[in-house]
């Protein structure tokens, strides 16, 4: 294998392992290379260069053992095992790692001592355009992998979000709707994605009002505060959209919800819209053909109507109830959520998210995306929460219906009490009082 290809590979995979992304799936470079050959990407290059590239790809693909994908950790391990290293080379590598180790304390806050976290610096695997480490094309799988590291469960929602971003990057705008209980992760998916894609703009649905109302936030304000390039290529995420759709009938009988939907309809249709900035006495024209819209909300009435209880046999043979939400359609949006038919007809996909159970919430507390770890990182401290407290918080959060928001609130409240007593401490042990 030539040195350039080998260096690209090792640099990428060492970076992935060091950043905790060993579990992410990587596409076999032979798969990508074959697709490029079929599409004619290499037709114009000399045979000598093509053969050289093919040789590198064939050697790299051996680390995947003829499989189309493999985890970064497994690929790295196989590559390392097949690379002969002398005792001197091993000693040199150990020396580099030892120098890095001397600069950190592993016992105090592992998360803080990482050079960077996957949430902040997720890097793509070797692949895409062969041998160009500076060029990376986001794929649906790589977008999903990034979400999967930072969001627990909700596979269907993460896949839908990944596909929307992928299509949006290729100038194929989409409009989707995510419905689910408070705290299930629907808005968090877009917060996480906004760290990587600055064209995502999250706004609070209930604050939107009709054009003509003074001193309020209008549809035009979404656009006129942004540079034109961003304004014409945004993914607009409307949080609490179900509140926006609720009937808001004024004294004259006008449903202002419908008026706002009329304005949204022009965006979803990809029209070119001219807004008037009254403060600056100027007009602002926006081409919305590359703008995507995402509606997020609890849509409680609709989901309640679509929830079916089925009987299941539990331990001891007793009959237990299991709730499942049936697939929601545009007719359900019209019937239960006051969504205009014109709007519903322009929503390409409706995704329902599962309510997080106590077991789910406990797993989140034990994972790398735990609110505990996030607060540790933000405040540079170490927090220990005992097993009984984690379970108690998970049970209470599931019962409250607030999900992770409840847990974070309880955690921060208890931590504030401890910091008030010991403001200079670097480690805090949290244990809920026994009931």
C-alpha cells in the first residue's frame, strides 16, 4: 500500500478511536470505489493512476473481510494486527502515547480529559472520495451514526432526520412532522444536528404570529435576520408546532392559526416570497425552493386517538396491556390537529416517537449521553449518582411524562444544594433520601 493512502487511513481511524467512535459503522472503501467506477468518475484518468488507486482500495478493503460495512473499532484492530511492527516502532508509538498520558488525569472526569467529544467533533470515516482526507460527503448512514451516538433509541425518527438532511444537502427539500410525548427526544435530534449543520434553525411555534401584528415574531423574521445564502437553504424546525396549529379565533371570527398556515404554505411550496422589513423600510426576497420545514410537537389528541391497547400475557400468565401508536396519516392531522389539508398534503413523512419508559430513562442515565455527564463536562466536576437514586429518578420521570427534562431538573436542584455547601469541591455524591 502506498504511503499516502496508508497515512489517510491511520489518521482517520486513530482519530475515530481516540474520540470514542469505535462503535460507528464504516463503509468498505471497495463499495464506494465500485459505485464511482460504474458512474464513470474515473473514465478520464490514465490507466496507471486508476490501477494504483484500485490497488490501494483492494488492500484497504481487506480490513473489512469482504463485508460491506464494519465498525471503526474492528477495522482498526484488524489493520493493526496485520501491520508488522518492530519492537523499536512499538516503543516509539508507546512513547508518543506516554507523553500524551502525562498531560491528563484519568481518574478525574474522563469526559473532560478527552481531547474532544464525539458530540463536538464527530469525524467521518475513511471513504467517500478515495484518498482525499479533506473532502467528506455526509451519507444517510454517517448522519444516523452521529445521531445514534448522541440520542437514545427512536430509530425511525433518527433515520427520517438523517434522510431529510441528506436530501437537503443535495438540494432536495423535504417537509416532515415528528409527533411524540414531551421529553422523548424529537427536538433534541435537531439540536444535536444543528451542531454540525448551521443551516438548521429551531424556532418556537407558539411565538409565531400573523404578519401585520406589531412587536411580535413573524414568519418573515425567520428569514430577514439571516444572510441570504443561509436564508435560502435553511431547515426550519418549528418546535411545539401542535400549539401553533391550535385554533386561535379572534373577535371577528378569524382563525389566526389558519392565517399563519397560509404563510407557511408558501414556504413549503418552495415559492419565491418577498417580505417587507418595516423597521428598515426595505423589501427582502427569498427563494424557498431549497428550504425544508420540520414540525415537532406532542400532538396529544391525535396520538391518543391513534393509540391502541392490546393484550399480552405477562409473567404468571396474567393479561397485561401494551400500548402502541398506529401509523398517523395526513387525514389524522386534519381531523385531530387542526392542520389545513393544503399543509398536511405537503408533509412527506409523519413520524411518531415512542414515550420513554423508566427502563429507557435509566439506561440514558448510565450512558455517555446522560445529563450527569453533560453537567460534569459543563462545570468541570465529577458527579456520582448511586443506583437507587438513578432508578428512583427514572421511575418519577416516566410517571411525570417529562422524560429527561425531569431528571436534569432534579439533578441540577440537588447539585445546587451541594455546591452551595461546598463550592470548591470537585466531586459530588448524590443520593436521594429513602422513601
